[in-house]
């Protein structure tokens, strides 16, 4: 999925990769290198004016790792609806959930990956 991405957004995504939260780093270590049953993830991917925390294009699954600022966010609801129309599913996990239960979060993501054809 190659798209023209404004240089400003591409640079911001790169900066976010370099300045990831503890939870994002922990989850990336679990997802990178096709470690989750061979599914390939990318992180901090700029698409259509948004930057996705993690995305598996093969399964059309977006994983967002959220802090408290995202609680009941209307912007997140609109963003999720936008990507749903593009054929993606989005799951959101809390920072605390990742840091306290990485294995459980990984299993939840894996279950969503395996349901990609349904």
C-alpha cells in the first residue's frame, strides 16, 4: 500500500518511532519480525493524514496503543470509522494493559488476526 505521504507527516512518524512510549516499545518487541505467527506489522505508519501505531496490511488490522488522553475521544471514533470504510479493523489497547499483560494483549491481537477472513 504505497501512498504519497507529505514529507512533514513522514518525518513526524519517524520521530514518533524514535520517541515511542514504554508500552509501544514493549508491544513492538512482541510484533516485530513476524513473531506473531508470521503476521507482518509495521509501526508508526502515516496514511491519509493519520499515523497508525501498528498495522498489519495482510489482515487489514490496525492496533492503537492509547493513554488516558484517548478516553472517549470523538477524534478516535471518527478515525476508526474512516479506516473501517477503507476495509480495516481497529483494536485499541491501553498503555497500562500492555505493560501489565503483554501476553494477553498479544493473544487478543492474534485472535483478531486469525479472524481477518470473517
